[in-house]
C-alpha cells in the first residue's frame, strides 16, 4: 500500500508549511495600529461597569452567533458522512480539502460584498447556505451528493466566519473590542463543543440524518433571529458610508 509511515510523515511536514508562513506574516507583516488619541482608557475590561457598556446590539449579535455555533458542529461529521456513503478511507482527507478550497474561494468575494451591501443580508445568505448543506447531507446517499453538501458547507463558512467577527467590531465599544472578541470566542467555543457532543449523540441514536436535520433546524432558528435584527437593532449591519 502506498500510504506508508514515511509518506504520512511527508504529508504532515507539508502541513506545517502554512503554519510557518502564518507565523512569518504575524512577525513581519502584521503591526498593531496606534491607539487613537481620544480613546477612553480601560482599567478593568471585565469589571461590571465596563461589561454594562456592551449594548443590546452587541448582545443580540453574540446570541445569534451562539445559536449558530450550536448548529455548526465539528467538520469531523462531514468526514463521517462521506465515509458512511462509501468514500474509501484513503480519500477521506479530500473532504476537508474540498471544504477549505471552497471556503478560500468564497471568503474574499463575500467580504467585498459585505462592504457594499447590508451585512445582515449577506450573513443571512451564509445561514441559508448552511441549511442547504445540512439538508443535502441529511438526505444524500452518494459520494457526489456529499461533495455537493461539503461544497455548500465551505460556501457558508466564506459568507459567515469573517462577517460575524466584523459585526462584533461594529457593535462593540471601540475601547472594548478586545474584550468583545474574547467573550464572543469563549461563548462560541463552548457552544461549538456542546454542538459536537449533541451531534454525536444524535448520530449514535438517530443516525446521520437526525444530526444534519437538527443542524438545519437550529440554523433556521438563528436565521429567524437574524431577520429580527432589523427590528431590534436596525443599525446593525449597515455599511458605513465614507
């Protein structure tokens, strides 16, 4: 068999190349911007008085993101789905290759679109893409169908991942954006962990279809919350005009 231990070592050595490139960019190309002179200084960002500065728009966006994270369980379930419909084990890594390839292609156009259109609308497109991906993955029984579902999953990531963090920056006080991202990532990480546990239980009890249908239902719930944003916080998602 061509996949020997030495070949696996070569694959993993190639896998660290992007990590070193990213580290190089952080060290030599990314620079901390100067703090605006009029920005208020924060002594205790996690103090109650500071946390109260996060308004309803920020809390609403974080709430939607948490529900969405529960719907968006680990990509490991894409691999399990592909293997369940007959994809040979040796080709299973291609699932993540396809997902990330589509994600990379979609991220830049989605970002450009969000600079010219209402960001809530663009994010809603991303949520709808995840619903479509879940439905395809729930009902397909072929490798080609799984490939379509995985591609839709990658598309939804391009339309949502960067945009959610942009909305956090838009709705948080400028002097507390670091804290805002910390809260956002903490709650999102906990929600993703809970989502993967729930998805695993559904997979064992109901099967793959139950897992992906639950994901579609939770995403639809997040989509309803996103639609309500226009009424609750109408300024959220509006593109800034120069």
